[in-house]
């Protein structure tokens, strides 16, 4: 009996502690004594009326957006074009702003709720008449939504839904990172130049790529048109990963006399056909622009950054971009990148146990191996399995052979 009493006492103490914690938590997130406090009044916010927006994150410079006619631009801390999708999301969140309840009226709780000047994201929107709304955006309330505080007020309120994600962005995320934005099917020629080497590819009538050779040039062995298409498709939608530092010169970025570049010749897209009037036959599809009216994009590659990426520029644009390693390799366009990988030499053996045999495009996981190698459990190693490129397969085989040699010593 004594043992049961002790257990019950321990359970009672745990429940009492849990109850005290819940009460304290609710009190910290909401002041019962201020339950009757009214919600602040918000102005009517219409996206079309907003002409300026400023967002200040902790430890960062304020990013200011201004509307010029129907176009938005970043005007501070740099003058640059804006990523319209990101800005539209932020403006939409402002127009949908709805307050739900009072969280606290005490200034002593501002820091804990991340709505103090040192922790919050400050958002200021203006219309033609002046400041429309100015508030400090904090983190998520324990109960619901996102907490915020209007500038000059002590009252902290919860807004419905999630908001912080729409404003909590670095400068590079607000900027327009498009370098080339063309339709891959309209690219007619691609010219890769690197340290004196020049590779030129053009489309034939069927749309497939072929190498265009100058007198005395040799054709690429094991040329693979599909690899040209993959590379061109990526380049036609080229995006920057970041931007060069403000004030960086072409000399600093290695772009004054670059030795690596890619040139894409892209046909102008045809004008869309007008909708036929009722009872009329649809107009024939418009003819694409002639090749001589193609738009030319030239991207040049500069120095490598400390992160292994590269500075780059689009000729005719003063912006210094930063390209990821993957996109930098696309611009370089090496001979190997346009070749079909060599098959493993005869007698090298098949894939290790557990790997399928060679299927369409490479070796595959699972299934019985192809000639020369046993398979593991699973279905047949043909189309439908997960493919392993032959070059990766050769690396795996080499490592297994080294391990086997080491184990036999």
C-alpha cells in the first residue's frame, strides 16, 4: 500500500507541474488581463495603390522597392530589376493581412515574441499619399498565425496564416536572376569558345543538332546530338545563383577580356494568331521569323569565386552574375560533354552483385546482370529501373577491384 501511495504522489506532482507549465505558457503567449483589448485598426490595402515597399531584416540593409509606371524595381541598397514572382507574393500577403486576436499589450514581451526592433522584420508600404502601413513582423505564435506589432504601438497581435516567409529573404532572392529566358526549341545555333577552342553546333531541318565544321576542323568522335540539346535547353533558361558585389568591376570579375563564352542564336517567337470571329475559319499558324532576325545572346565566363562558382555576364548587360558550377560547366562546353560515353572494355566484368545489367542509357539497380555480371534480387535490368551512368559504373567497379586486391593481401 505504501508503494502505491508513493506512486500516486509522484503522478499527482507530475500532473500539477504540467498544469502549471500549460498555464504559464498560455499566460506568456496571451495576457488574460488584456483579453478585452481591441484589435488595432488596419488601413485598406490594395496592391494597385502601393507605390513603394521597404523590408528591413535584422542585421541586413533595408531593401526598397519602388513602382515606376507599371514596373517595379529595387532602388536600395542596389538599383536592380526585381523578381516579380517574389514581390507579388509579398504584396499579396499585405493585401490579405487580417488580424485575429491580441497576444499581449506589454512591451516587456516584445523581445520574446521577436517583434522588437532588433529581432523583427520591419515592413513599410506606402501609397501616393504617404505611409500606408508600418509594422514589425515576428515569428509564429504558439496558438495561431504570425505575430506582428504596428510601429509605435505596444500591442502585439496574431495575424491569420503564415506571413514571415514572404518577407524573410536575402537581397539576392529579391533580384531578377534571369540571364537568358528563351524557348529551347527556337535556339538555332550554339557556339562554345574556350581558350582558343571553338565548337559550333546548328540544327538541321528535322530539329536535330549537328556539328558545323570549319575548314581543317575535325569532327567530334562519338558525337551525341542529344547532349547538345540537353546543354542548350539548360542555357536557354540560364539563371544566376548570386550576383557580384556592388561596385565590382569587369577587371575584378575577370570579364574584361574573357576567354570562355557561349553564343546562342534564337529565333524570335511567332506572334500568336488572333482568335477567329464566330463562324470564321481559324487563321493558319504564323511562320516563325527568318534566321537572320534571330536574337543573339552571348554569355561570358570570368574568374572562379571562392566557392568554386564563376562570375559571368551577358554581353549588353552591365550586371555581374555568379553562375553555379553546374551552369559554368555548361557554358564551357568541353568536347567530352558532347560525346557518348565509352562502353566498359570487354572482359572488365559485369556489375557487382545487386546491380542490374546494362539497359537503355546505362546500368540499372536491381535485376539480373547483363553479360559478365551476376544480378541481385529484383526485376530485369531493362527500361523502368533506376539507371546508373556507365562512367559511374566504371568508378564503382574500380573501387571494388581495389578493395578486393587489398583484402587478398
